[in-house]
């Protein structure tokens, strides 16, 4: 379906985009630094599953339908912004356990995975990105465009998970080295909460991407 040159160019472009700082990277760093390596990696997997849903939607044309409706785009955008702001407030208001005063309260991994999925699913910019990026590497002469888009999207998601995983491990290592210090834990909670609030605000004020 694809020649090696096309795949190589697509992989290089995808990896470059995945390594660029962005909202997903900030989200992963905040989660990893505040709760550790496993929580960060679970967040990465959640974001990957959310991204996979966007890939399938783009391949099937659902993203095009979403982008054609200003109301649908706005509803999804504000839901995502509200969720990120809620995460930020929840993080800022969290308190360490009485018996473990130097540790932040850990969240269940299942909840972290779900949060990662939801953060990505409620990001209409992700839908718009796949809708704009994937068709650049498809060719009707090679067969089903939808199948090509989904396959390329899978490659992109895998590379994004690997790149995000590297960020998660790095942030978790830094967080572990600084763990056990009350002022660091308190500061980390404020930083993580601030990141979530900032991402929510950025999502809320961003345009539809159709200007």
C-alpha cells in the first residue's frame, strides 16, 4: 500500500511532531513528576488510546463532519477545557495523607488512564490535526484512502507513545530525585495544578482552527 520512501518521510515527520513541546507533553510531565513513572506511562497509554479514536474518526470521515460544524467544535472544545480546569483545581486542592506528609495523594491507575483518554478525546485540535496531516500521505491510486489514513495514524500514535513515554520517564526521574521534601512536593502540586489550569484556559480561548 505504501512505498518505503513515503513511510520513511511520514515516520520522520511524525517523530519530529511528537517530540515537539505541546499540551500533551506538558500534561504527561505534570502527571509523571507529581505521581511517578508508572502513572506517567499510564497517562501516555491513555492519550494514545484517545489519539487512536481520533485516527479512526478521521479515517472514517467523522472528523470532517465535526470540523464542518462550528457548534460541535465549540461544544467539544469547552468540554475539554472544563475537564482540564477541573483536573487542575482537583490537584491544587489535594492534600498529602496524614501518615505520609511528604507524598502527594496517589490516584488509581485506572482513573489516570481514563483521564488521559478523556483529555485527548476532548481535544478538537487533535481531530483537526489528523484530518489535515494524514491525507498529505495518502494516494487514491494505492487503494482505500480511509484504510491508508488509519494505517498511517496507527504509525503516528505508536511513535507519539514512544516519544511521550520518554518524556514521562525523564519527568518521573526528576520527580523521584526531588521526592521526600515537603516544599518540593507542595511546589510540585502547585506546578502540576497550574499546568492543568493553563492547558484548560488555552483550550478555551483557542480558535476553531478554521480561520
